[in-house]
C-alpha cells in the first residue's frame, strides 16, 4: 500500500461514503419523484463532484437536497479541498492519536513537504488558514444575503429551505457559510438555480467569491510566504526577504491569467446582449473579472455560460485547462506547469539548452514532470470528449469538449447543462472528475506502483522533432 494508493483509495472511500449519506431520506427533499437507483446515481455524481471540488451537478442542489444534505455537500467539499491526507491527519489529531512514520511520510508527500518534522503543526496551520478565510468570506457576504430585496426575484430560484418558511438571518448565515466554503475550496456549488447570476452587479458577493477562489487555489505555501513577508515588513526587519521561485511563478502567472482573461472577456462578450452587453461599464468590468477568476477551477458564474460567444468559450476552456496553483484547492495542469512549459518553448526559440525562470535553472526532472502532466491531462480530456461524443452525439462538440475540460480541471462550469447529458455521459464525467482531483501522475503511480531506479545508460541518437 503505497502513498499514492492510499490517497487514491482514500478519495474513493470518501466519495462512496458521501454518496450513501446523500442517498438517505433525510438528505433528499420531499417530492423529488426519483426511484432509488436514480437517487443513488445523483448522490454518487454529487459526492464525486463535491470531493473532487468540481461543482458539476445533475440536479438543482438547492431544491433536491435538504439542509442536512447541503451540510454533507459542504463537508465533502471541505475534505476535498483540504486533501484526503490533510483531512485524515486532522481526524487523527482530534482523536489524539500519535502519527507514526508511515503517516508522516504520506502527509509529507501529499503536501510536497521537504521534511518530516513539524508536520502536525503544519496541518494545524493549514486548517487555521482555511477557517480564517472562510469565516471572513461568510462575514463579507452575510449583509448582502441578509437583504431579502437582493435575493433572486423568481421564487423558483430560492433554495428549498428558504421556500419552506420566512426568510431569516439564520438562513442568510447558512447561505453565507455555504458559499464561502464552496468558493474557498473551489467547489463551485451554489444553492440558487442560477448559481450567482442574480448577483452579477453585487460588488460584495462578486469580489468576495473571487478572492476566496484566488486564495483557495493559489496554495498554502504562497499564502504563508506572503504572510511572513508582510509581517517582516510591519516589524521593520532590515533583512531583505528572498521569495521562492514557486512564489514568483505562481504570482506572475496568476496575475497574467487574470489580466488576460478579463481583457479577453471584455473584448469578446461586451457586444453580446445575452452576457455582458446589457451591463454598465463598471458592472461589465466586474463581471469580466469574475469570469476570468472562476474558470480557474471554481465553477461559479454571474453570466449565462451557455449564451457566451464561441471565442469566449474557447478562452474559458484554456483558462480551465491551466487551472490553479500547486498546493491549492483547484485542479488543472497548474500555473507552474504552464510557466515551465512556456519557459521551455522560449528557451528553444532562443536556441538555448537551459530553461531559466527568474534567473533560476529548472531541473530536467521537473521539466519531464511538467511534460508528463500536460500530456497526460490532454489525453484524459481527449478520451473523455470522444466518449461523450459517442454517448451524446446530438450535443454540440464544443459544449462536450467544454464539459470534459470542466470535469477534468475540477471547474464545474457547463455550457450545455450537465443534467442534459445522457446517463452514460454523466457516468463518464465521474471518473474524469476523479482523475482530475487526484492527479494523472498520482493515479498512474497507484496503478503501476512506485518507479524502480535504473543505473543502465543507453546510447543517444537524434531524430526529427517538430
């Protein structure tokens, strides 16, 4: 039982447990009208989507699940965002069980740590950071959700538990908590049928969700480096802080993608009367910024994705495939992988053999890993898309490609509506979401076992490439 197999089987166990919990009568709203096999399929899909922090759904979450079921979804998204090993470590610490050497090695590998010392403290710090962001997010959104006049005008868009009684501050608090947890963990689940389209002009909701998505997907290591830098500056330290290469790449790539995405959506969707067209100048920029953030594996939307232009959909697919950053709650090939591959291309075009990023040479092993991640991810997306074209030939190809990339990159956006796919098509998305969450290399390591080092060197020979 290697670490990779432990993580992969652990995610499967959480998904199946969540599916059973979501199938219980107490989790399902009255009057759904589905039989037991269909209910379990919905529960399995929803559980996979929550644990894999995707957000795709085959039902209206706010209407199909009771508050109890919604709490289960939020907990599954929290476990999926933290990662299986981190969540397991928290449970062991709560039970006051000492971590053995195997536990520490598994945690160290899952967190990409460099040592075994201080791992319990590291996990506690991650949990504390997560809670701080989620509590702050809920507090910032609560005033807007507490204002009944800001709710969607159509009563059919209201969650079931709001329809059942008077709208109270307690219910507004639950909305704030649910959306905060869903946003920070990049899960993308919403309790309104239109996601957050009714709040397209709401600055508190749009910006709070956007920054929760960014900080949740940017990675714990980045947040801690930024925190230590700010603290040193406030304390008046005379020592110049040297940021890691990971920090520089994550920051520069994230800012680049946010700016390019916002400009791209403004250019392609401003003339679209079904998306950004009817909005004012300021609201248009806000919506374009939100739309450039959410494809980074979050899945929320303030505009109708199905009515976007073809160019806008292609831009979204590219952003989804790149995804979030290592150590974050998002998926995709990651920003650092994209940066390394871009630097490799630049080195080839300049005729150089060394790949440099911020005056640091990238090791060959890291370049090979980036290539493997990108190629493996592309293969998964292609295979998933081909299967979807076989199960749902009546659907638009771009919409099916969009669905496959969204599932693999654990985004949760849909251009055709996941519920409109056939049952086999929905079943194809389940393993796609799972592979996207655990990672292509980790899954292959679990299937094939740990690689065996070899000391045999073979002769080199050139061949034609490109």
